[in-house]
C-alpha cells in the first residue's frame, strides 16, 4: 500500500505582504517622472517595502561597456566610491547579471563560494544579496542590487516577488530616462535656435510662415512668434520678389536645395540682405512645408556694391590700364581697399594656371604660401603709406596644380583725381621662380661649405681617432641625403665595428652584422682599395656571397674608404631606407670628407709617432745619466713609473701627467756637468764637493729651459726637486707651497727610491723602513698630503696597487 504525505502551511500572509510591497512601490514610481526621483523611490520606498538593508541601481552606458552607479541607499560613501563606474567585464555579481541578463540570488554561503574576494567586504554588514536585471523589451537598462542583513535562501516565491519588483522598476526607469533625454534635447534645440547665426523659417505653398527660429530676433528684430501666419513676401523688398518667386517655383521635394539672395525688412524699417538656402519638405510628415535657412550677408553685398561703384567710376586712364594689363607678361591684379580682388590680368593663366575670372572676389593673401603670410599681413596694415608703395615683396603663390611660384610684387595706389584719396590698389607681380631657386641652391651650397668648414675646424681640434670618425659620420649625415651610417676599422682579418650615427634599428644593423662574417664583393673591394667611393643601389650586392636582394634597408648606399699612407685603414658606410640617386655635389662632398678625414687620421698617426719618439728620446737622456753611475741602474724607469701613478692618484690631467713624467726622465740632467771624481766618489763628500753637487738642478734647468717643447712643470721638477718643505733644500731654499707642486710630488718618489736602492755608502732599505722614514719626514721635509697618497699606492712589499685617480689637488695648492 502506497501513500503520500502532504505538509501544508499557510502562504496567505506572505502573499499579502508581497502584494502590499508591490502596491507601495508602484505608487511611488507612478508619482514621478524625474530620473533621480525614480531611483530614489526604488531605493527608499522600495527597500522599506522589500525589507532589504541596502540597495543600488547601476545603469549600463550607451556603448554597453561600463556600468554607472546611478544611485544607492544603505551603503556608505566609502563603500561605493570605487564602484562609480566599472567595466562590464569584471567578475562581480552585478556584471555577471549584466552580461547574461539572469538574476542572482545569493545566500551568505553562495556569495562566499562564487565571489570569495568580494564576500569579506560585503559580509561585514550584510548576509545575503539579490541582483536583478532591469529589462525593457529587448533592452537591458542596468542592474538592481539588494543586500539583506539576514541570511536568506530566497525561495521560489521570494525570487518571483523580487523579479516582479524589478519588472516594475525597469519601465519606470526607462520612462524617466527617456523624459530626461527629451528634456535635454528640447533645451539643446532651444539654445541652438536662439544662438544660431542663421534664421530657420518654415512656410507653406502659399508662402505663409509656420515657424521662425529664435535667431530672427537678433537678425531682424522680430520675436519667434510675431510673424506666424504672415506671408514671406510682406517682408521681402518688392524689387526682389521676382527672383524669390522664380527660385521657389523651381523647388520640388526631390530637387536640390535652391539658394537666393534678397533684401528683407528689419522691424525698425531698414533693409537687411539675406542669403537663403531653401529645401522642399512638404513630403516630410513632421514639417509639411519649405524649410529656409537664411544668413545675414549685408556686409558682403554692401562691399560688392562698393566694388561695382568703384568699377563704374573708373576713368579712361583706367581703361587704358586694363588694355595694357591684358597684354602684360607680368601678373597685374587690382584690389578694393579691403583687399578683395576686382581684376586679374590674363597672364594669371600662364603663371598660376587660373583664368582671370577664377581669381575675382578672392582676398589679397588667398594664394600666398602660409610661411610668407606674416610679412604680407604686416605690410598690408601699412597699405595707405608711401613706404608701402616703395617696397618690393618676394613671396610664393600657389598654382592651380598645388605647386608654388616665387614672385616679386610692387603695389601702387589708385587715387581719386579730385580728392587724391586712395580708391584701389594695383599689384604687379613678376615671375622670379628660377632666380629664387638658384638663390636657394646657392644658399644650400654655401650652407654645405660652412658645415664642411666647421668639420675641417673640428678635425683640427679633435685628437682621438675614434672621435674623429664619429664626427665624420654625423657631419656626412647632416650634409647628404643619407639616413644612417657606420664606421669600421679595416685590417687583413676583416672589419671591426667602431661607431654608428643616424637612424638605428635591428633591421638596419643586420647588414652591418653580416659584414663581420662575409667579405665585400670583388668590385666593391677594388674600388675602395683605390681610395674611391662606391655608390650602390638595392639590387646590387655588397657582400660575397651576396646578401638577400633587393635589400629592404640600405636601398641606396655609399662605401667611403679612409687611407693612411696609401693603404686602406677604415671604411664609412652610409645608407637610406628609400632608393635615391645621390647628386654629383653629394658624391664630391663625400670624397672631400674622406680625403680630409684621411689626412687628419694620418696627421694624428704622425703626431703619435713623434710623441713616441720624444718619449723615447727623453728616456734615453735619463738612462744616459745612469750609465755614469752604474750603482743607480734602473733609477730612471722606477721613478718615472712611480711618479706617473702618483700623478694619476692625485688627479693630474693628462697634459700635467706628461709634464711630470718628462720631469722624472730629466730631473738629474745637470749631473752631466759634475766631475766623475765627485759624482762617483764612494766616500763622504767634502763641503766644497757638496756645493758642486748642489749645483746640478740649476745646471739642468739652464741646459733645458731653451727647449720650446718642454712645459713649465717639467722644468720645475728639474730645478726644484731637491727643495724641502721646511726650506732646508736647494737651490733656492723654497718652503711649503712655494715649492711647485710637480717638484713636491717628484721629491717624494725620488727620496723613496733613494732609500730603497743600494748606494756606495748604504744598503737598500726595506719598503717598511722607507715608509717609516717618509712618514717621519712628512710635513717636515716632504709634503704630508703627497706622502700619504704615495704610501697608499704601495703594497707591503713595495709593489704598486691599482688605485683609481682621484681629485685631491685642492689640498696641494
């Protein structure tokens, strides 16, 4: 036996509560049409009737990409601030409803499971939520969000009730939104009508006025309703009736708009010229008449009348002028005082490609190149002065085909024979295009030569070969049509990259990378080995084996060889991303640059050789002194090395380092004049012998100071390296900073080497013993700062450390 047990519970109270809530919401929504009030009714009366703790209305933007917060209740401002506008693509309950148009009913557990990241913030005040799409027909308006303080499971009846709430709210929101849009459109239309520069008029087939826009009051003095029902002809000047009637007779619903110009009477009685464009809209359901847009052209028509009057008053001489102008090769134009052209000679066709009639009515500056406008605009302000007639104006006029022609124009005034008042201006323009272009070419050529002179000057100033090559790359790009360039050193093993300039990209650099792996074609190699430039295009291979042709980049290129003593030492390669044919002047200029750069590099090489020779000569002089006293063997090289490192550590610039090193080579030059029996004496010197020894700095200075290539710092080392900090040295007994800096530096090195070297009268001291002695003499016999820096350069065994140069010269001045 089977049985079914039904458990029945009363539903009537819940249904009554829902019906009451729906009735209250409906009453609130029906009482307002304003969008903010509708939203307020939904969120205030609605929340109270529904029993929700908070709610919000999010409306979809017109493009359907975002949701805007239109209103909320029960949420704090801080909670809603991040959600004023957010994309529909976010993963949130609101956006999910907006995307699939399906309601969401979320208990606390469901909310946490589906939206864990948002649940924590929501659960702080509310336990459950309902998200309902606001749909009207096939259009989604937005989403109604309701939050409840108690946790709800949302049964079938509760869900149905909330969806009925949404279905009540959606039409009310749509109705209020449309009402708001209509109000905005009406306000916009009213503002446009009042402020439009044109009068919009609608009249029927009998010519009776049915509508006037608000702008009529500003133009004709009538209100928008004052003329309704009157005939348009009651306002139009009687002499203009025929042309208006003729235009309207030709106007049909399918025809093009008609334009007519006529006089219309202002409310105060004077006449206003109107230009009206009329279109037949009788077939339009909402217009059913002719729409005419009319603008005030009084100023134009009065100016035209003035021009016609001027033309009527032309004398016989003016007619003669026209006959002459008609046959002139120059372009002759006549202008009214406002700059409007009233005559152009037939030569306008030959010079500009326009017929004379095409130019009439245009202003004086109409065809002038925009770069030349400021000069003419400023000059035209002086058109009533004598200086204006004496000036020649050079500017460009645009031809009919869009190109420009250089002209030289002189303006003359046309004067009334009786009053001498200026009535018009005549401009005579002569074609100077060829002359001007020749001037521009000459200017460009001079500019090139100036750049070349600058480059030549820079070659004299730059000493570093790499900097010379980089400068050449940049200058060549400035002076030629090429876009980018690379420099390579040339050797038997191939090319070595040195520098680049101009545009850079991986595609441009790709061919240059291939140069490291492949050789140049025999043709290119033969050309540049002869010292000649090679110019190629995109279908001519540069490499062997050939690169992929045609090249996408380096479509046109130049390979420029640099020679030294007749042998190829470097290569400059220039290229473009568009195919060009390099001009003769460009080719000649690049050859000149290559020749000058090759000369500069060769000169630099010779200078380096001379510097090397000078260095070796000075070293040989120093070594020659050692061979007189074998016990000091190696002294010169040691003190030179130590002095050079000490100068670097003290921050000496390169030129001062050279002078210091040469002083180390030559410091004992004066000893060549000391007799061997004194210089090589193994025992203690007598006072007389010591006086002779002390003369060697002065003797050395006398021997060397006539040599012009030796800098002052070198001679200071020779003369003062035996001076001491406390004034006990020789030959001049200088003390402290009276002693030249270079001599104070060398003195520390000289004393250290003497202490650590074997002498007939002493053993060689250890590094530590010599260091201790230097510290004892620091501030007494030797410069304390120099001693401290010197000792910091040496390891405990006396070998040199690698110490970066530092600037301490301010302590040593």
